[in-house]
């Protein structure tokens, strides 16, 4: 059984925005059913992380209204989405950063691409990245792959992520597990792991392995 958490965990909240649960015509992105169902588990993880002194980093995909930063993003199945100033682009009101928690705007799928995430993670002495949010097969998957290539341990929380379709969601979960055995986890496992890794100083170095059966 692989550890749930290795060393210092950091929770990455990926693009949980007001566009969730809306139609393609409204927000330009297709979503599988169940957006509301991931909010509860994601909130539990964020709250458990805060209680344990585990850092939480919030990401928000935002594009300029001039559309100069879309690049090739509109070449596939997605329409225009996440435009600045739109209500649907705002972070979901039930999952907002507290004062002092990093809130990073990104223009591409991966949370690593063109952002300050690597600097933040180095400052937090992060070892394990815990991913919640969406989309499983797009921003979560690309962030996971980049985390893997940057030599972080990565965990994706199955009941706290949502894909563009059920098929793509499951395929991406399988692909992430292929990269790191034990990557697929559930919110209860992370909540228990965080309770076992309580830190008086968030981001303090630790070589402890925490395993929850």
C-alpha cells in the first residue's frame, strides 16, 4: 500500500469556479453530471488541511476578453470560456482562499505552466500535491503530469474531481494512476492523513511517511 501522504502535503484547488454545473452554451465547456457532489468532499479536504496547518493553493482559469491568451485552447471541443469579468469565471463562493492563502490566476491548463506555482511550492517545502477540482481530464490531469515530471508525489481525490465526460474522467484517473501507483485517493483518506500530519508550522520540513489503510 502506497502512502497517502509523503512528507509535506499541499492542497491544490484547481479551477472550482462558478461555471460548474452550467450548460456548454452558457460557459463554453462540457461537463459530466455531478458538479455539486464534488463541492462537499473538496470543502472537507480544504477544511481538514487548514485545521492541520497544511497549505492550500487556489487556482482560477481566467482569459482576457481580447482572447489573446487562448492560444490553441479553442482548437478542440472547448468554446470561449473563463473570460475575465464574467460571473461564471469567479471562484465558487463556497471555496474561497482565506487571507494569506495563495490565489493564482492561470492562462493554460496546467497549474505549473506560466505561473509562480513552483516558487510557491519550493517556499512551502512541498513533497506531496493533493489535487481537487476540474476538469479531471484537462487541468487536473495536466497539472498532475507536470507535478510528476517535477518529481512531486501527486494524489488525485476521486470524489472531489469532475471531468468533461464520465469516459474521459475515468480514463484520466487511470492515466494518473499509471504514472504514480497509489495516486487515486478518496477524501476520507486525505482527511485522516491530514489529521495524522498536524503541523504547528505549515510547510515545515518533514520526512515522515503517513499511511492510511
